[in-house]
C-alpha cells in the first residue's frame, strides 16, 4: 500500500533527510587538506538517513499487505522516544557523556526490542557509546562533558 501511516512516516522522514543533507552540503567541503571539517559528520548522517529510509520504503513496498487485526494494541514507543530525548538533553551536562549516553542508548535499544537479554543490550550500549566517544574526542576534536569533571 502506498499510503498508510507507516508509509507516510517514511516519506516524511525521507523528505526531512533530503532537506538535512542539502543544508549540510551548504556547510562546505567535508574533507580539506588538514583533514575532516565540521561538515563531514552532518553530510555522513544525512546520506545514511536517505539510504536507510529508502531501503525501508522499498521493503515496505515489496511486502505483502497484511490484514490488520481488529483489536490491535496501540504502541506508544514514539512518545517514549521523545521523552527519552528530552531526558537525555537535560542529563547530558550534569551526568556527563558516558552515563547519560549509555542510559539513552540502552533505553532506545530496549524500547525498540524487548526486555530479554538485558546484559547483552547493556554491553552493546557501552560499545556504541565508547565508539562515539573515540570518534568525537579523537577524530573530530570535540570535548565531551564527563561526570568527574
């Protein structure tokens, strides 16, 4: 089906991603003679968002239409994600990068999956946060706040 709630969401996300990439491209070249510029990461994120959103749209278009159950339970995951983002923003500076980002990534993983294998999800969260720290601190030279000062 070309127009249902999921498809409309994907189309809007694709349009926003294209707008984001166009804006990011106006920041300048992503790589200069001295290395990466501040435009590199936004261009990378915008490009990845377009690619992944396009893949999701193609998968949804190829999938056979499913019969919707009459009494389907509503999921409020999208509202919990918004709440998690606001809590993350508020907690980022006082709690520091590691604690706030670790809890945020863990919460997102649990929100989009289930409550099984929590230890594995915590390890995955720690790896993601550590990789992002290395990328921002050492590759981009961005000083991130830490709990210990």
